[in-house]
C-alpha cells in the first residue's frame, strides 16, 4: 500500500492529490495505482521464477480495460470466467492464446466464442460440461484444449462464500473421480485434448497451510495424468490474501510486511517457498491465477460525507458511496480501512459509516473508532481495488462510479461516471411507442 500516503497532510496516490481528483471527477470515485499493480505483479513473478510458470491474472478482480492493458504489457496471461471477460481482454490487447476459461456454467455461445478466438484452455468443472465442450468442438471440426478442475476437499479457512475447495462446494470434480474421468475422456471424447489439471481452493487465504495441503494432495495426481495422458500444465488457482487492516500504516513498506495480526501469516515469499519444492519436480508448466493480491491494495474508493446523524443509540456518518459501489462489507462482512483525505489531527469518535441505499446492510463500518469527520469531508475506503468496481451495480438506480488510473504524476479517467441516460440505455416501454424510447 506504499503508493497511498499523506503528503502535506493530504492523501496522495503516487504523486497525485486525491482531493484534487475528487474535485475534478466527483465522488464516489475509484482510484488505482499503476505502480502498485506493476510492483505486485513483478514481485510475484520474481518469487515464482524458479518454476516454469505463467501468471494468469483473474480478470474478475478488476476488469477495467486500462488495468488489463497494463498487465498485458507486463506479460500477464488472463483467467476469464465469461465471454464478456474474454471480450475485455481482447479489447485491452491481451492475447487469446494466454486465456484460461473457468466457471461452472459456460454457455454454448461463450464456448463457441472462446473456441473461435483460440484460447489456451477451458478449465472444465463437470463431466457434463466436458462432454458438451467435446460436442461443440466436434460440430466446429476442431479439437478443444481442456483441463478439469479438481476439487481436492481441502478447507481454505476463509469466508464460507469464497471457499471453493471442499466437496460441498459447487466447484470442480471430486479428487477421487479424476483418473477415471481422464481415462474415459481419452477414450471416448475425440474432440478434446487433455491439456492440464486445475484447482482453486478459495480466496483471501491468510495462511499458507491450506495451499500446502492442496498442492501436496494434487501434485501426485498431476504426475499421474502427465504420465498417462501427457498433460502439459497444472494450475494452482489464485487465493493469496491481502492485508485489509492498518494497510496505510505500513508507510513505505510492503503491504505484506505489515505487522497487523494474523493477516501477515501469508506472504508472497512464504507462499512461493512452500509450494515450489512440491511443484518443481513435476516438470509441468505451473499456472497461477491471482486476482486480489495484484490489485486489491492498489485501489481506493473515494467518498464524501453527506450528513451526520446523532441517533439515540449511534452516530451515523452518511456518505455518498453505497453498497452498490462496494458490496464487500455487506456481502462478506469484509473490512475496509477508512481514512480521511486530509490527515487527521488526533480527535476520534465512534461511528457507523453508512451509504444512501435503502438497506440496513448498506454500511462500510459499524461502531468503529475513526478520526472525527465533518459534513463535506472526503474519505478513502482502502484496499478497494479488487472485487470493488467489478461487483458494483446500479441498485437504487445509482449510476456506476468513475474510475481513475494514476501512474506517477499522471491521472487518467479510465471510465467515466455513468449518466442517467446510461441507466436506461437498452430499456424500452411496452406498447406502440417502444421504438421511440432509445
Ligand atoms: N481462479 C479462480 C478459479 C477463481 O474462482 C478465483 C476467484 C481466482 C482465481 C482469483 O482469486 P483471488 O486471487 O482473487 O483470491 N468477491 C470475493 C472474492 C471472490 C473470488 C472468486 N474467485 C471478495 O470480494 O472477497
């Protein structure tokens, strides 16, 4: 988080004053640091250098074209989960031959689109999907590259909504069934090439242990599939957690050097050191699908205090961002640090920070001791670069916020704020005048 710092008492992203950005572009406003994204990507690549590896950035974390283009320039490949994400990657200059396509519910249209573009691999989540891809490939007269996602039944020890590697999750194929599935596919499904094996046990993992458990369990299986079917790669998914608490306090340090409690247990280096010895002997290409660790601490959401309300039980600070802009607190009880844009002078109060949405789950902090805020003040919700804008919605007919990418002293508006006309684009009213409504 070293790219967000107070300078002259005003919070900056790299060399750009965030207050000035909010004045120019309004709020709520997402701001991303290009150099933080580059730094995280390069650190991961360096830590994984001993392996023959590829980093397939998980597009779902932050899919702004400018972010994708930046990562494509760094040499990243891309992990996609929809036709829309593939479209974005291609628009941003990414190569289809570096794309892996995950997800439990790919449609025919998405499969055909991805096949026509020539993606690197379909990461298949069920036998039914494998057979369907084989059928679609047969109709197109091609051989489709596939990897099956193995569900290793390992507890990722993360929030239950983002845990994916247990048998009761909808993801992947049971570990025990994989050898038989590959054997039958090799025999019966003539329009797929068994190119790899994939896994992903969950997101925001804060200790290295579940990763170790998962790779130790899956590595022998990958070796077996290499011997029997000549697979080329093993993807170990994403999931590296980030520091969400006291992330600004790390000053010019790295976000993973932060000493704030258990979240520090997982570092890029400890992750790499733990898994490399297990993976290296396989002689396979190893794919990684990081999302959050690349972009999470590279972004903030700026918001302005609209009103203060002193109730009998609580003090509410009502801001102009809502759960439609950043849903993580409402959906996963996710914590985001909140700091004033103007460096505080030490006076604190215990408040709830809430948005304007008509839901009691529309909060960013509850009973949190924060620097005293006044109406009109700007705040920054930290660590909002991953699963922030990509999960934003138009709920309550609120236009989506704008996004700015900062690179050194330059700030570029990389997505303009939606207008009211954007809100109704594509809609029409039933009846005779429908054709006149766009
Ligand atoms: N690969 C696969 C197959 C995935 O499903 C995911 C994330 C990733 C890679 C990237 O995981 P990461 O490195 O970002 O942890 N919206 C939630 C997170 C959902 C993650 C979904 N899958 C949140 O805001 O915490």
